[in-house]
């Protein structure tokens, strides 16, 4: 007897949703090189300054990803996302 790969529709919907979120978020990070000329012209910075900003962003992403993974494991993914949302918006409004 052959088992179903997905036991129910909820598992399939969850998997497709997660794939969509990763594709959108990673696609955004992977395409900065395509748009770097536009950023450099509009922000009036050098390509080196732009590269440094992207490098710092990637460094912080690498530092905080495991920390938010720990938070998600201990308290749940919804609380980790909410904390990230609050931190992101507090940084935007402080400028």
C-alpha cells in the first residue's frame, strides 16, 4: 500500500506558504546586485559605501537569525516574528 506524501491539505498549504515566504525574502536579498547602480545614483553614494551597507545588513542577518531561531523554539514562531516586527518598526520610527 502506498502512503500519501502529504497526510492532509493543511501540510501542503503550510509547505507552499513557507516556500513562498522564503522565495520572496531570499529573492529580495539576492537581487541587490542587479539594482546597485540605481541605489548608487539615487542615494549619491559610491559602490563601496553601498557594498558596505549590504555587508553590514548581511552580518546582522547572520547574527540575529540563530537568536530568533532560539526564541522561536522556546516561545513559538509567532512571538519571534512579533519581536522582529517591533524591532524593525522601532528602528524606522527612531530616525
